[in-house]
C-alpha cells in the first residue's frame, strides 16, 4: 500500500513538472500581448502621427509596461501600435517620461520564430538619439544583428525608423519589411507566421546601455486580404474567353478552306 | 501565213502560263495575309483578351503614366486594325481566286469580328470603331476608283 502511494505521488510530481514546463520560457519573459495587425495605408516614418492623413488608423493598439531587471522597477507604461501592408510591418512605440535621457534609444528585437528565448532574437532595429532635447533632436536609425548577446552593426540597413519628442511624449516609428531581407543577418518575416518581438528601452550605447527595460510581444504577420471577386470582371473574362475561342474557330475554318483550295489548285495545275 | 496559227498558239500558251502564275501569287497572298491576320489575332488575344488588359503591358512593366496608357491603348487598337486589314486582304484575294466578289455582308462580318474584340474597354472600342470606319471607307473609295 505504501509502495502504491509513493508511485502515485511520484506520478503526480512528474505530471506537475511537465505541466509547468509549458509556461516556462527559457532565458526570457513571456509575451504580454499578441497582435494580429490589420492591413492599412503605410504611414510616413517621421515620428509624427498625421491624423489628417489617416496615419495608423487601422493599427492594433495595446498598452504594455516596459520593465527593467530590478524587481522594484515600476517600468514605463507604453502604447504599442502595430499595423501592416503587403510589404511592411509598422510598429509605433509611444511613452511619456518626465525627463528623457539625451541618449535614449528604443529598439525592436526580432525573433526568428515565435520563440521568446534570448538566442532567438537575432535582428534588431534601433532608433538611437545622440542628443535629445525639445530644441535639438538628433537621432539615427541602426540595423544590428546579435551574436551571443553582443550587438553588431549590420552594414546593409533593412527597414526604417524615426522618432520625435513632443513635450514629454515621445513617438518612435519603425518600418520592418515583410518577406524581404537584405542579407542573412536579417530575420525574414513570412506571411501567416507568428514572431516574437522584444521592445527595448535603453540609455547610452546599445551594447553598454544602462537602465535597460524590456518586454515581449508577439505579432502574427497577416496575409494580404483577398479582394472580393468583381462580378463584372468575371463576366468580362468569360465573354472574353468565349469571343476569342469563337474567333479562333472561325479563323481555323478559314485556314482549312485555304488549304483545301490550295490542294484543288495544285491538282488542277499538275493535271 | 503558216506562222500565224503557231504565233497564236504561243500567245495562248503565254497567256495560260501568265494566268497560272497570277493565280499562284494570288494564292500566296491569300496564305501570307491569312497568316499575318492570325498573328495579329493572337496579339489581340494577348493585349485585349487576357489579364494584361486590366493593367496594360507598358503601364505594368514600364511606368504608370498617362503617355504609357496612351501607348497601351494604341497597341490594343492597332493589333485589332492590323488583324482586320490582313484578314480583309486575304479574304479579298481568296474571293478573287474563287471568282466571286467580296460581299458587303462579309465585310460587315469581319468588322463585327474585329469590334467584338474590344469588349473590355470603351476607349479601345471607340478608337477601333473610328479607325475601322476609315479603313472601310478607304477600301470603298479604292474599289470605286
């Protein structure tokens, strides 16, 4: 009886461990939001949201908290806007800070799949400020790749990024190409696949930054919407097929008549 | 005086030979213009009957521009008109070969076959109609002349 009980307990422990493993993410934190972005008009990547031009109108908008490694860190409440078109994925990161670091940056680390382990995030797009103040906003867009946690500059830039500070609120905008990579250092985003994206906030250089805060989201790259079949085009197509088939048949008959008359003529001449 | 029937016989043979040669070149013209009409009919199928039509070959592959749109429509109209002209020439020679004149209803039939190819565009229809009317009028004037 004692042996039987210990077997049951052992089974329960193993089962529990297996169950818990499902929720465990190696070397990282689990995604806080999952996006299924809608297709829309491509916004201009300039750090500004032009509502009159209906920029980001179709974006999926969620609030997340970008948090640091320190458990007491309250993090930065951040708005994440995601949308796409047939060629690009667009991500906007927006937050307010009482004082912005003059050398702050926001990066989008792209995982090669939906895996959220640190080693999966190999491609990074960063907008880095050199000097951030209301009067002077000097930034650059960088494309990095990551090997063993070290960021290396990718000479072939793929994508685009911009930022603008307005009061205390800063808006970062990113454009990441879909189905396209300049070199093997870029992650190629495919339609219908889910990818994990790490949003990073940092101050200073990307490799030696301080006050680093991160969070993870997942985005499913949606296929381009199928355009509804236009009945008029369908009718035109069918009529076009019928007409040109008819024309072909008439022309074939005419060619046959020419061949017949040619034979008759040859017979007549030789006879 | 004995040479006269011989001369007449020679003349008849020459005339017969010339007639055979004329009929041979007529048949050749029927074939060549028929083949050319077929080539333009296939081109018309490509330009006016396939998906190329919706975007246009030049506007799809070269540049989306008003000038290229005009070029696209010009190509579409031209292939139909050339197909009509070569078919007309072929049919004319064919009829002459068989010893019958081309009837007006046959010209009208060819005209309808050409116009029906413009089903997908009003612009192509209008311009083809104008050009074909000019071509038929020109052929009528030549015939009358």
